[in-house]
């Protein structure tokens, strides 16, 4: 088990290196540069040249990449070009906890409600109740968050005045409810549909027929013999979904005015703020790799057949 | 004393192409400790007959008729009643041991859960019974096997566990649905020996569903032969083998390879295919494949009529040539 984890982490190192090189080349190949906005303005071209020199932008790409990697090894993600005096590490340290708290809450809510919906629908397959739950789930998936988020803010914030319209409030529950709900709705839909499909798939298996032939009550057949096998596709979905949701949602953060890293990432890309984009990309890639490892470890817990190395 | 009495069981399935009748007028009386073989090709309705009795049909299946277990009607009974019958008074073994056990639960847990549920036993009491049963089905090193997962067992072992799991509650009836089909020949023999042992040492009545007349010959007291959803011949085992009254049974017997077989002669086979259940011929379903076909066979379905001393056959011919 431990050697398996170590092996997986070792393989992760070249993967991260490859991602760093590729994303560095792609972002620097994009047209424009960090100080284009100032060029042609009333700033002295000499100052801009000095700026470019200060951030090593006058050097060839290979040297820039080398210098970036050198910093990376010591844990230095570099300075932000757009926000003078702030390092990328600082930006991530400030924004990531917000995004992570928001994202994990949304996934948690999505998982609990989605699975309950899915099991409920599977137990009543092809009935009005099943169709109702599944249509609701499809609506959750189909309506984008930039529609649901303002809608929720309008009703619960502006009309009913129950919850704050926007703001983080240091992560207070009141402030979390609306953004988490908006973020969770599509997750509930996806997880409900995956759960329903997997439950129905497993319920056709021979071992379920055996369980029924033993006269076990339906609750044991479902929770003990069916759900565990049905968890595998849910876990597969959760790995990448958690990584995605933890690295922030620009739309939610913008609408509710939350200080997450989703906004930093998009602003960084628009400003050609190379170090910010690189930093968050590396964070996302690392999360994906770690979560995929966790997913594989959970598979081994769920299905003893995968346990042998 | 009859434990199971099934009368005029009919099983129908609603499909997108209309209604299909899988079983027609099936009747069976099963005495305590008796072993009855139900023989037929794939699709003859033999498995669905018993799935219907225990309420295990697919969602689109409907059963009519009567099935009485110790005098109590169980056909189409509510699930709460069926759950006190299944696994407790009627045990079932299925064809494919590879996929018939839950892959992520330990063998012992799966064996014990039925007994614990039906009789409210503790895990340790159920475990004691499981050890007894594992010995009965001849699983060596029972303590270790108890804590293993199904994938750690061979196919033969798994089928023994299936048998063991089915007899945990000492059922009155054991339905074995092709218990040896998926196993290789030496393992088949071991499984049959275990079932013979059960028959000899317990009161459990056994229904052996199979397409293999060799299996029937070794263990059964009586046989019912099914073709296209109907019983076409039934009777004591010796009569069926030596005084065959239905051309289909005769065809089945002739297609069993034996040691005395002349290797230069091709193996006898019944020509043609069984009819699709949605396109049965108007008369006798076997008529298109029958060597003794008469003009009446194409128009009338022969009833299952008594053939003295103890047989019944559904054929216009009183005796086969």
C-alpha cells in the first residue's frame, strides 16, 4: 500500500514538470505582454524597458523558463506583474482557502443531496417520482450558475432580505449559503443522475438476485449490496470535480464578490500576469494528481478485487 | 407429505413487441426429501417457473396460478411474506457462481446475513452454523475461507459457498438452477455429490433445474421435461429413461453422448430450433421438429395425459415406435 502511494507520487514529479513547461510555453506564446497597456501611453519607453528587464522578460524564453523553474524548486512562485508588491504565493494563500471552503462545501452538499435523490429515483424507477427527480436534476445541470446565482441573490437577498447579497464576511455561514447553493445545484444534478444510473446498473447484477433470493429486506439489498458498487462511478466523478471546484469559480466569486482565486486566475490571464496564471495552474495540476491518487485508494477500499498490487 | 404444490402456473412478460408467455400451465407437487429434475433447453421456461414462484421475476413479468408452500399461498404474495419464505424456507442456488456472490462482502458475512435476519441470531451464533455448513459443503480450512472475499475462491468453491448460503436456514425446499453448468466436469461431480449428500442426510426437497440428463440421472427421483414453456413429459426417473413417452425426451436422450458410442457415427441431434416464445406453432410446439408428426399435431395442442403406470406425456401417440 505504502509503496504504491510512493510510486504514484514519484510518477507525479515528471507529470508536474511537463505541465509547468507546457503551460509556460503556451502562456508566453499568447499574443501581448504584461506591460502592453502602458506602451504607447505617456510612460517613457525606457521605464517599460526597465520593467521588462526587472522581470527578465527581455531574456529568451528558455532562460525565462529556467529562471522560473529555479524559483519553483525553492518554493518561490514569483511576483505578480499586475499587483505590484504582491507575490503569487501570497495571492494563492489569501484566495485558496476561500475557494476551497466554498468548493468543498458545495461538493459536500451535492454529494449528500445528489446521492439521496439518485437512490430515491432508482428505487422508484420509471415512475412519476423518478421522472420528477430526474427532470429537476437535469434542470440543475442545464441552468448555468450565472443565471441561478443572481436569481438566488435577488430572491433571498434583495426581496426576502434573509441573506446577504454578496460579500465573504470571513466565511460566515450566512454569507456561504447562497454561493454554495448556486455552486451545488449542478453538482446535485450530476451526482443524482450518476447515482441513479449506477444503482440501476448494479441492481441487474446476479449478486443482487442472490441477495433477494436470501429474503433480505430491500433496505439491506440496497444499502449493503448495491450502493457500494454504485459508489465507484461517483468517486470517479468526484476526483476531478473537487479539484475544479476548489480552484474557484470566476462566476460565483464575481457575482457574490468573494475573494477566491478563480477571479485571480482569470484576471491574471487577461493581464498576461504570467506568474499568477502559472501558480494557479500548478496548484490545479497538483490537486488533480493528489485527488486522482485518493480516488484510486478509495477504489481499493470499495472493491477488494482491486486491492492486490 | 407435500411441501410445495404448484398448480397451473403461467408466466407472461410484457415486452415492446407484445406479451410473451414463457411458462404454460406448469404444475408440480414436491414431497419432503424428494428430488425432482426439471429438464429443458435454454428458453424452455424452466428457470422462470421457479423465479416466478419466489417473486423474483423481472419487473415486466406476471405470474398467475397457485403456489402453496406448506399449505400457504405464496404466489404474488406481498414482499414482506415472500421475504420470510426466500432464503429461510426456500433456498436458491444459481447458475453462475462467479457473479452470484457480492464481490465486496466477505464470504462469511454473506453466508450469515440471511440467518441473522430470519432468525434474529447474533453474528457468533450464525458463524457457528456457517462453520457447520462449510464442513457440509466440504470446504476445507473453513475458518480462513470465512474471512475471504469471493474473488479469492475458485469457481467450485464459490458454488459450494452458494449451496452453503442457501441451506444456512435449513430450508424445506432447495431450488438449484443449473448449479453445475458453469463449472468444469470434475468440479461438477463434486457439487453433485454435495447435493446428493444433502438429499440423503436432510429433509430438504431439491428441485434440480438443468439441461443435462446426466445430472438428472444421478440424483433425481422424478423428472419433468419442459419444451417451449410447457411440461411435455413427467414421471419417475427410470420410466423416463427406459419407457420414454414423448419424442422430445427421446431426442434429448439420444443426443447424450455415451461410452458405447460408435466414434464413426455423428452424434444424434434434434433437427431444427425450438420456436420463439412469441411465435409458437398453433398445434404441438414440438411438431415442426418431431420425427413422428401426424396431421393433427399441426392443429391441436395435446394435453398432458396419464400414461400408466406413473408417467404423463403431452403427445398424440400413446406409445413411441
